[in-house]
C-alpha cells in the first residue's frame, strides 16, 4: 500500500471525488489539517436525506417483490449482481427524481392495499355480528316509543323464551306488561328483543344486567337485513379498491431494476457526501489523504494531474501508520484468501499466509474426503457453477475455485486409496452381474492398513508445522531479528526434529508403525544431541526478556514445556485418518445396505434409491466435516506457529453498489 496526499482547488472537489469513486482504489482517510483556515463541511443532513431516499426505493422494490414475486432458480444465489456500464449507471442516476416519485406512488398504493384489506376485514367482522339479528325488522338502535322502552341485546348462554320470561317474572314480580322474544339461540349467546312500559324501564334494565344482558356491539339506524346488504356492498367496494391498487402495483413491476439501480446510485451519492464531510477545506482549496495499492498509484495520479490543477504526492506509509491490507495472490493461492480473512488479515509486517497455506489446504481437505467419485462430483459441480454464472460475486467465485482445487485433491487421494463411492464398483458387479470387478488402489487401502495412514498423517502434520516455523524464520530474518530467528525457530527445529528421529529409531515404534526403513544408531545419536542442544537453547533463551535470572530460568522451563504443545499439535492430524476412514466406512455401509435385496428389478430400484440418498448425505456431511477440520488445522496448528493477524481490511472509496456491479467498458 502507498499513501496518497493531494491538495486541489475547491471548485474541482466534486469532479475529483467522482473520479476517485469511479476508479475505486483510494481508501480516504479522515485527517486533521493544520492551521485555522481549513474547516470541515457539515454534510450529515444531505447524507441522511440521500440514505432515506435509497431506503424508500428499496422499500418500493420489496413491495413489488411481495406483490409480483420474481421467479428464481435454485442456483440463483450464485448469479451475482447484474453488470451495468458506468454510462448506464450515470444515466439511470439522472432519472432518479422521477423514479423516486414512482417509488412513492408504489408505497402509496401499498398502503392503500393494506388499508382496503383492513377495512374489508373490519366490515366482515361487523357483518358476522349481524347474523344473529337477521330476523329483527327493527333497527338495532331502536329505543321504543313515548310510552314504551325497547331492549335489544344478548345473554352469554343458551336461553329459551319460556325460561327467559320465567326469570323476568321471578326478578320483577311487581312489573307487568313485559314482552320478550328470542331472536336467535346458540350455545354461548342468546339474542333477545324486549319491550316494556317506559316507567318500568329502569327496573327491567337492572334485572337484565343481573342476568348478564349486554347491548349489541354494532348499532345501526337500519334493520339488520338492510344493514347487512349495505355492509356487503362496502366490502365489495373495499375489495375492488384493493384489487385495483394491486393491479397498478403490478403495472409498475417492470420498473423494478430501474428502481434498484437508482437506489444504488443514490447510496453512492450518500457515500460521496460522507467523504466530502471528512475533507478539510479552505475557501479556495481542499486536501485529501488516503491509501491505495502501489500498482494503481501511477495511473491514478497521472489521470488526476492531467485533468485538474492539483498537487499529488505518493509515499510509503510511516512506521506508526496503520495502512489497510489488500491480499494479492495467483490463480492457485487466491481461493484460500477467504479462509485467511475469516481468521484475520495479516498485519503490515507479516507475510500473507495464503501462498504457503494453499497447497496444504488442498492436500489436507483431499485426505479427509478421500473418495475419487466425491472429488469428481465436487470438481464438476464447481466448474459448472463457475462457467454457468460469469457474473458471480468475487467471494463466491473464490470459494468455488477453492472447492474445485479441493475436489481435484480429493480425486487424487481417492485414486491412491482405491475409493470410488466407497466399494460401490465391486458391490455392483457382484450383486447385479455376478462377477468380480475391483479397482485396485494405486497406493494402499486405508481400511486394510489404518496404521499406515495414521503414521502418514502424522508425517503430513510435521511437514505442515515445520513449514509454519519456516515462515516465522523468514519473517524474523526479514525484520533483521536474526537472534530471535535462532532462539524461536532454529532451537525448536532441533528439539522437535531430533526427538522425532529418536522416536523413529526405537524398536517399539518400529514394530508398531511397521516402517519400511530403519534409522541407524549413529543417526539417532546425532539427533539426540541436536535435540539436547535445542532444549538447552530454549531453556536459556525463552525468558530472555526478563532481567531477573531466576525469572528468566523459570520462563525458560515454561518455554521448554511447550514441547508438549507440539505433541498435541501433531496428534491433531490424526483427524486425517478419522475423517478419511469415516467417508469410506459410511460409503461401504450404504453400498451393502442397498445390495440387501440382491439383483433383479426390485433390487436395482432399491439399490438406486439407497445409493442416491445415502451417498448424497455422506458426501454433504463429509464435505462439511473436511471443510471445518481443514480450517481448524490452519487456524490452530499452522497459524499458531507464525501468524498473529490484526490487519485492517482495505475499504476503498468506490461506488459500493448493492444490487448491480459496475463494469468499465474496455
């Protein structure tokens, strides 16, 4: 990364920012200008207004998606954002005001749909409450005449007319002339009509309330039957209003992409205003500072100087600065950048671990999956997706390329171990063709010799860990910390490497591992001496930062105890054996299960069903397992030897579009 500082005329700031945003290579830094001349402009209100407009456009599209869903395929998530040229992007931006009005119209129609639906539901609820009163030929708000009082209401239980009159007579023995009629009777509600003399109304009402009487929830100046017809007409009107609004929304569905592109344009303008607010400006000039990749610096500075009157300076970041990190790798190592980013980006003084990690990542993944057929399927699936979706997002493309290489590795290990859907080939040959067909392993079959695979896994682990130590040696030497390289790397090489050679020379280990070679005694003796030198070196240098000799010695003992962590790290690679055997064993189980019904049509159908379901599950589970455990070996064992991370991600000032990707025409 290089540091860019430029001073330019204030009248050119808009054009300069637009150029920087279009090129998208400068991460603008908020700096403090010296003196009292420079000030920062308050652009927060304009930025907030633009962000509100962008959200409004996106909300309109969400409403369109809900009303007129877009049919998407199963793999549509791989398609990525639709590409547009910068000219199309700018042209759509000029139409943003009109599109904003259309978005507001869509949202207004959406509110109309919601309100109409709510109105229809409310009217339907009122219509439902009228049903028990349909036989009444009086309005529900009828109160009686000058000399009579009418009571319309309900009781919360089933009540026959005779029982109602009996209860009223019992509660009002002194009142006569009460007429009662049951209009409808249900298990939990009885609707009634009562009339009495007006002078008895108060006593009658008190008696009715004591019986649980309540007035209707709905009142109307019309009889219930007429009111129901009026409500039905209103419901039809509300439904029609809703359908009309939905039709208008559907008519605006073709504007979906234009609305989204306008949202991207306005969001980019909001980002520009944010950067504008971070600039220090005088009445006639402004200054800008930031970081950009070294390869982009000459071209950008040349373009700026050719178009504007300004002063631009590109320098190396100072020792106290914290420049962002942008990883740069080749076709083979770039796919694992996502794994590195998932852990932490390297600091400015560390090497990018992608280059040394990629080979081991693919090898370890392949050993864990270790089935040639699974590997071929992974390669074909990844290659198909990469070819099918050329506009795929960069991160997804890197991930699929990583699985492509992992699939190639899996295929190689599967051929070496003789695994093709487990033992599917001999099982199919024996079950359906009654013949013996086998595909021999080019190396050996792990199920027949698991100890051999375990020892090999430990060997791969040692190579992996020692490579990590080698990277640490390189980093320390690059920083001219040669003593630290000796103390923290070389001594550990001597100790761990020497102990491994001594272990290989022991008779017990040779009998267990069945090694094809024997370590000569003199070699073992030399290895023991080297291990001793490494142990002594660690003992007296691990605590070198402490001046107190006692503390230094104790820290040295603790540092020497770290040899146990190497033992646990090496043992961690036994997962290569465990996952590799799991893939083979589960595949074999499904093959044997599918062959239980023997040959014939029924047996073939049963085998095909079990084969497809079983191997799909096995492949999915073991793909996930291989991915998780390969990452674990990188993060814990490998990175633990040299890598700390802590770098800051490169976030350039660009048109960071959400829905479309802008591509410059070549």
